[in-house]
């Protein structure tokens, strides 16, 4: 591990030197690549520098202890020695986590698809609430949310909704939300007061660039039509809606949220690219079944990951055995504690696997 850290330290110094060269920003592609690499290495270099300093502090304290005869000074040196040893242990664990292989999609924006499952109208109502939960969470982090597709029902529910979250590292956080979410509560439409269980599915896909997915024009059929339903003023008076049909997969994308046909077409292609990229990602995960089992964030989409129990005011994440009694806050977007716990569990599983492989 420490040989690798020394190599990364040398590489970081080379990057800083390159970034300091005159005219480096003239080549924007190279400058962007260097800045990205420097940004990725900075936390590792900072932690490793602190680690080396703490190791040096241990050596210095031990030397001074040997030469020091004053008991009061010796006690102070022992306290400093204990603190430095504690720092070294913590920094070693931090460095192990920082050196874990990084998901190449972590820095990407995400496209989230929520679909009502079992439970009829109650599932559609819950889908709308989970959508609002994610919107509040994203806005709280300063991220931008843009609706791409929505299929609403008259009572405020959503059979399906697809939206994009734009923000640094959005996928690294939101990927832990993929799976089946279950709600247990008495529906407003239920006169008998019986608790019902309904489900929705959440799929989190990294935004795919054109370089990630190549779409052959002859594999696509593009239809334009007049938008339908509630779309705001003028939306139903022009042929602005776009439907894409991808022949090889049978995927159909319908986009009508924008007034402009060009904007709807761009949204439709962005969603199609994300879906095709996601299919390839899932194939790769299926081919590495054992690896997938050790990773919380990239599990089976059919896995029940979380239960929202309204009568008891609790949320339980079944993957990590976490239960929180703050359902109201969670539904209002306060999900960071759950995500942090998922990240910690994911890192622990990867560290365990890495130790076994060594």
C-alpha cells in the first residue's frame, strides 16, 4: 500500500508541475484532464502527508522519552505519543478507503426512474412522495432536478416519473437508492383503517455521454406528434412531442415536457443513452455476481431495499439493518444518514474483500 502511495505522491507533484507550466490552459482538453486527476489525487495526498507527519511525531516522542527524566514532561510526551498513534491508525483506515477502486460513473449526473408497483393508486401516490423526497434532497445539496417523463393519475399520484439530477458526484450518492421501496400505511381511500403494503421500484442510471453509447441511426425510429395531457400553455398546439423507438432493445421513449421539439428530442436521446448504458452495466454486474453481492450500491433491482412504516414512524433499510424513527424528516428529503450508512457498509464490504484477495 505504501509503495503505491509514494507513487501517487510523485504523480501528484508531476501534475502540479504540469499545471504550473505557461500556456497549459491553452489546450482545454489536456487542462481539464490534468485538473480532474489532480482533484482525484488531492484527498489521498493530503491524508498520506498527515499520516507521514504522525509517524514522524511518534518517532520524535519516543526519542524524547528516552532522553527525558522529568516525570511531568514524560507524562505529556506519553499523551502526545498516544494521540499520534491513534491518528496513524485512523489515517491508515482512511487511506485504505481512499485507495479502493473508484466507480468510473461516480462523478456523473444521474437519471432516476420511479415506477409504481403493487398497490394500485396507493403505490402511485407513494411514487409521487418518493419523487418529492428526492427533489428535496437534491435541492438541499444544491443540485438541479429536471423532469424528463411523467405519467400522472388524477389524485396526485404518479404511475411513473423519470428525472435527471445534475450535480457533482450525484451518482456516487444516488446509486444506493436503486431497488424496491415498500410502504406500509392506511391509505386515505381505505375506510376500514387496515394497513396496506404497496411497493415502488427505483432505478438510478448514470447519465451516458455520446462517447459512452453509440446509437446507430438505422436502429432508431423518430416520431413527432402533438403533446397530450396537462403541459402548460401552447404545449398541445404544436408537434413538439417526440417518441423514440430503439429496434434492437424495443425501448420506447416519449418526451413532451418541453415546448420545443428539439429540446424534447435531446431529452429523449439522453434517456435512451442512459437506458442502453445501464443495460450494459447490468450485464457486467451479472457477469461478476460475487463482486456485485459485496457491493450495496449496485445490487439487484428486484431487491427490497427499504420499508417506510407510517403507523410506527420508522424507516428500515434492509441491506444494512438500519432503522430510523424519523419518517417525517426522511419523506421531506432528510436521507443523508441512510446514504452515509450505505456508503460505510459498502466500503467495509469492499475492504473485507480486498483483504481476502491479498
